[in-house]
C-alpha cells in the first residue's frame, strides 16, 4: 500500500477532536435519558446508544494508544486520559496492556479460544464466557481501581502465581511485567482524572444508579464481545491471527473501522480513517454476528492436539453447564422484566372464559408444575454437546424476546388463586406461587419451555425415555391449568410460541452454526 500523505493524516487527526467531543455529548445525552425517562423501550434504546458512542470513545483511546489521535503529543495524551475516563479505566494501563497484546497475539500466552491437553479446562471456559458476558470489561475498571490504590502494597505476581496454571492461562505474567514499567504517579493521576469525570457526570446529569449501571452494562456487553471476535479461531500467527469483521456501515462508523483488525495488526501506524483502504484482496473476512454466534459454542481444542474421548466428553459437559447457567440468568432477566411491565401497565386484557372458570383446582399438581426446572436443567446431559445445545438456547432466547414483546404490547390480567397452605399440596403450591412473578401469563413461558424441551430432546432420547418425558410434559402443561396459574389462552399461546421457536429458529440456528464452522475452517486453511 502506498504511504498515506501527511496532510491527509493531519486532517484526520484534527477531526478526531470533533469526533471525541460529539461522542462525549452523545454519551452524556444517552445516560441522561436512561436515568430520567419512564419509558422502558426508550431507556433500552438510549442504553444501546451509550454503548455505541462509548465504543467510539474507546476507538479514539485506541488511536491515542498508538499515538495517532493527534500530532501534538500533549493533545494525544490528554485525549487518551479523557477517553479512558469514560471506559472507565486508566490510560497508561490501557496503553501498556494493548501493546503487550500486539506482542503476544496468538502466542501460547494469549490464546483464549483454544485449550491445550494439559490446560485447566474449567478455567479456560470460565475465562471465555466472562469475555462473552461482559465480565471481562468489568474486571478492567475493578482492577484499575485496586491497582491504583494498592499497587505497591500487593505482591501481584505471587498472588496469581504467574508461572503457574493461573498465570499462564490468563496471560497474567506478560501483563504484570508490563505494569512494572508504568510509574505509579502516572497511574494515580489517571485514576484521579477518571474518578473526577465519572463523579462530574453523575452529579451534573443527576444520574440514577440504575441508569448509570444500565448504560455500562450495555457498553460492557458490546465492547467485551468484540474484543476477541477479531482474533477467535484465526491462524496461530502474530499478524495473520486476526480477522477483518464484516458489519453494517452504521456500526462500522460508530466503531471507527475497528473491525478492520487484520489491517490494523499488519500496520499499527494506519489511522482509523484509512483502514478500509489497507484491506487486501486476499484478506479473509468473517461476519461479526456469525463469529459472535460461533464463539458461544465455547473454546476448542488446539489444532493438532489429542485428548482421550472421556476427557472430550467431560469438556463438552463443562461448556454445556456454563451455557445452561447463562441461559438461566437470561431467563430470569426476561422474567423480571415481564413482571415489571405488568406492574407498569395502565390497562390489562381479560382472557378468561367460562371454560377456564369450570376447571377444578388441584394444589397437588404443584409437584408436576415444579418439574419444569429439572426438565430444562437436563438439557446439558441429554444434548451433551455445545453444538447441539447452543441452537436450542438460541431458540429459547427468541421465544423469551417474543414473549417479552407480547407482555409489553398486550398485558393481561393474572388469575386470582385462593388456596389452603395446609398439607403437602398446600406447601408445594405455596412454593410454586412464591417463585412465580406477575404478568408472565400470555403466552405461557411455562408451557413454551416444556414443549420446546421435549421437541429438542426427541432425537437424543431412547423411545422409552422419550415417552416418559412426554407423559411428564403433559402433566406439567395440565398443572398450569389445574393450579389456576394460566388460562386456556395462555397455554395455546405457549404452544404456538414453542412451535415458532422450535419449528423455525431452532433448525435455522443449527444450520447456521455448521455453516460458520465450515467457513472458519476454510478461512484458516487459506490463511
């Protein structure tokens, strides 16, 4: 590629100041909206907007890390400190960490997507899903705070045993070694600036704690998910071990071409404005959404490594259990939002009929009603493979989101239930009633989940086991009516929701996962 003219670089660097100012204003506006609106959809849109614009600031901090934000060193450094305050982190720590990443990319000390035969697999999986769920982002401000306050008092290398399994698998050793190069006064100055910026935003914009947290949850998820997608399952080469990720134009603009990551690793002196021009005809690119989806299937065994079959099965189960735990967390978020929507509704529809009122009440059926949890928690043991379990989770996730939209647009009355708390039936009914929240009635997720589970388990269970499962599932569905937790309309809506999720989303998600796997395999071979 021809060298970029100095005048074009200067124009881009001067424009960075205006871009940063605009991104800061938009971040503040989004945070204010989230903290002061009573509209849940508007708050969600504003939180996502904050996530996008704060990623713009992160991309500008990335430019400052490489000395490309501005030609004047003082302006470049000041911009880096300000952008870091919105992350929030400390600029000198970010700079040293990022340059350490460039040095060690795809080496044995920075290879989070693959595990070796002698790795502690549970730690590898925990680290992987901390990246995908945003916990990786949370670790950075927490660590920066602790290090700024107690950096010279804590024996970090002994604490994490940098020469042991923990240090090797988490890349702790090279990163802690790089930290020793930063004068503590610079770190504490950066920490003070970050603290002042955050305090000024919270006070000046009158931010609520939940509004501030919602914005950073959105940002943490969006930022963290990208940070390894541009390297995951790429060739094990320092430069070729990157991807140019395909995204739509709006996202590419918000992230300042950050997705052209192979172009950046090939030449770290190219400003963000010119990264698309640095793409070569033989560069292999992957759609970001496809890569992110495939990443959820978990880390893989390093190419060429061999492990016994029983170890492979155990490792697959570990990934499946992590996926199940994350799925449960997502379910309770949706469930809680459904309850919140119900209480906020100004008007609710009554779907009860004469048939509903004629259905008898049997509190003893609570024992079947509560079987929904073990039926779903059996998924990792029935399906046994992340590539089988993940599409099932995608289908259920789609059902949750559809149900949440219906709860918002079509809130319904919750059936009133009076029952005796005496005896085993009363105790079980009381427990079932305790775990239930209001408003998640039409469509019935209870019904949708059990129907979806039996739909998915059909090809993995023997005939006798599957028949027993069907009988149990039938009793679970019947219990929603006989306990007066749901109406006939709710049950019908749950069945239709399951049919949509498992009849359309599930097979499409399975096909897509295999297509991405094949595409990645071909890209690595050609790379």
